[in-house]
């Protein structure tokens, strides 16, 4: 029933915005003295049954030569103006639209957008007086290697301003950053543990073409939803809890471990790489509003997608070359970018997993590093060094350097098929199932294709000695808990006078952003595939409607201000195109020829149809990948 209510709200809301636009044209016609033949709320097409036509309308009446009515299709409205068709010969009546001077006709064309701008302001004001669900401007997670990560921002930072402009909610922050000029440093101010911090960050182009980005997501470690019949659901874990710590069996290290969770991606990586279906996990939860805590023991299920993937229990080698270091490491951190870790306590290093195990097993470690063309020994506190590496260092990966895709054991998991077969760190895989192995990625594919069948593996020790062994791959058995995380939300509600002020501010703010989108499209920092059409607007409206009528009105106000501005673009089939024709008429002293107007409008119509098809395709593609 709620779904039907949301759909009705959306249809009525969008229809209202279109009707207001047509109302603007109607009022302007009355002001300039142009005759309006028909003015309808909704559309009223006719159905032909036999020789009779039945208009789809509730009612109609005529007043002062204008037919008023309400159509049964609630998708806006329409206004039929006398003498507005340039292909029809004028009758010579003074109330015909085309008989009016250019200035008065311009008022009619502009009036629709003016009314949409006014309605946007009114909708914003009403929305804030009711209450609008907003997303807090909190860094839920910071992408490793991103500009924000390099500058030292952390998950949990409360974003206060961008280049001195205060930020009230995450969408505002995101759009401020998205439309920044490329390559220009920007100042981001945050609040962390009660302390105001400032970072100078150079944005990068968003990999998905959504403008500029600094690598921050608003998805926090707050649980937003729990998947039905999942391990979390069986333990009655509900939305609103913050996941702060996890105790688990670490399959990578072969020990019982625990980890603080600061961002949701940390938990997802932990489940993927270190936990297995059937393991006992202990989740430490906390409610932010009252400090209530809860400790939940559960047995992880197996992620269905991992059941068809098989593994030997070895990890690909890494170059151990420092690719990036975050400012959070501080001046005391001994490594720099481009340093290569050669060994720890005399053991040659092949992977970060191997380095982590050495750090856990030792109090101190002695590192041999290569910096430029020289080598140096560094002795560090093992636990402190690993914390540095975990939080503040990115090593070069096979994606960065294809030469690293070698069939070498970068690490061997405890109690894995590889360990039982006698493989050790540094061993090179020569063949699997009689097939020569040349790349690690090839080995992974061969193992999955082989499935759970016992087969022969040939490997070569670092000494050059070749060995053969029987090995049986096992399913990946990735752990699944059933938690979905989301942003921190708050409701912004004000008194009517403050709501009016906020309405004016938001109307101006979002109006300016329409122009910024256009600028960014031409600058190629925003991809056209991120524009939305009817399908995208409807799907977002449906999501927004679930947060209450105030939030839906806020979104409708955004649509209204977008319609107001876009409709004034100088595209002949839009009101802005008609204003362009009037400008030409004013300059040359006579209207543009009907033939030229029709040709321009036909070309514009083809362009807009192509644009609608383009954005609808990407809207549907986004929905397909989302659901």
C-alpha cells in the first residue's frame, strides 16, 4: 500500500510542477490580452468509439471565451493560445498571440519559468517547515590513494566548509566539490574529535565522470538495513546501530583477532579476505544517540557468489614498492613514496600479508629498504609500524604493474591446500593439472575451472628445485553476515520565517548549480551519461518519497528550479528558443521566416528525442545495476 501511495504522490507532485509552468503562460496571456482558448489541469485526450469521441476529463466549463477543465491524465496541464501557430494565417483579431509586440510575447514565453522559480521557492519553504531528511556531511569512508586520503582526512571527519563556504549536508558538499575547476587546490575544513582541522586538497576527475572528486563517500559504519533471513537478521540486529569492532578468526594469519571498524569498506574487505562461512563473529555495536552498546555473537553464512570460486590458499606477490603515503603517517614514519621493502628480519618480503604476520609475531623488526639507488636498514617497533602501514601506505599492485602478475606464492594461508601440499612463500608455480602456468591470474582461473577435483601441481623452490604434489582446491567460502550500511541522516526543520529564508537560499543555490552542470559538461569534467531523464527522476522520487512528504517537496523544488532554467536554454523547441526567435525579430525588424522556424524546431526535436533516449538508457542501466 505504501508503494502505491508513493507513486501517487510522485505523479501528483510532478504533474503540479508542469501545471504551474503552464499556469505561468496562462497568467501572462491574460496580462497582455492574448486570448486563451483552453486551459486544463491534466490532459484530456479523446477516445473514439464508433463515430463518437469521449474526452477523458472530469468536467469543463467556459468563462470569457476560455474553456477550463480537469483532464483524467494527471501529468501537468496545457494552455491553448489563440493565434500562436506561425503556420496558420492570422484572422486580424487584436487578441491573437502573434499580433502582440515581441516584448509582450517574450513575457508569455518567460512566464512558465518564472512561475517554476517561484514555486521552487515556495516548495523549499514548505519543505523546511515540515522537515527535510538530509545526509550529514560526514566522511563515511576515505578512498585509499585519493586526494583526501593523501591530505590526511579520515573516516568520521565532519566536513564544515569547502573554500570557506559552509556545508550543511553531504549532497551540498559533494556538488561543491564536483564543480570545482580541475587542478586548483581547495581548502576543506573539518571537525575531528572536537578539533578544527584544515586540509588543502587538489581534486581529481571522478573516475565515473561525475565531475571532480576528492575520494570521500557518505556511507558510514551505521547499519541502514539488514537482509532478510541473514545471520544478522536471525540475531535481531536492527537499523541504527554503529558497528565499532569485530572479533573473528583470521584465516589470513591463522589466529583469533579483533579489529576496530571505522568505515564500511573495512568490514567488507575483512569478510572477503579474512573470514569464512561457518566462522563465529562477535560484533560490537553502539547507538550514537544514547550510547547504548550491544555485543552480538553470530555464525557467518557463506556468500552465495563465492561458492563457485575455488582457491588454493595462496596470495599473489607484490612489489612492496610504496606507491603513496598519507599525511596521517606523520613525520616519524620512516618510509617515503618509491621506497621498496626488500626484507624484514632477514626474510625476503613478497607481500603485505607476509609483512603483517612478521609484525604480529615480533616486537621489533629490522627492515631493509631500497631508496633511490641506495639500501638502508631501519629498526622499528613492529606493532606501531604495521599500524602505520595499515592506515597510511599503499603498495604498488599488479594493476599498477603487470610484471607483478607472476605465478609466485606471495603468501601461503595457514591450513590451506597449498600449505598441506608443501608450498611456501617465494615458490613459483610451474604447472597446474598438466597446464603450464605463466601468470598468477591464469592460475586463479585454472583452479576455479578445476573445482574440487584433486590434481597435480608442479612448483619450483627459490633454490631451483622442482617438486610435485597432489592438491585439492577448496571453495572460497567468503563470509556473509547480511548488513547494509548507509549515511547518517538528520531532519532539518525550522520555523516558517527561517524556512522562507532557506527557501530563497536553496532556490539560488540549486539554480546556480544548473549552470555549473552545463559548464562542467562543456569542460568534460561531467559525463553526459550522468544526466537523468523521466525514468531517473521517477526512481529518485520514489526513493525520496520514503523519507516523508517534506523531503519529497524538497526534491520537487529541485525539479522545479531545474525546469525553470533548462526551459530557458536557447533551444528552438523550448521557451528559450522562442525567446531567441523574438530576439532575432527585434534585431532584424521582422520575424524569422516560418520555414526557418520549422526547420530549427524540427532539428531541436530530433536532438531532444535523441537526448531523452540517451538519458533513459543510462537511467535504466543504473537501475539495473542497482537492483
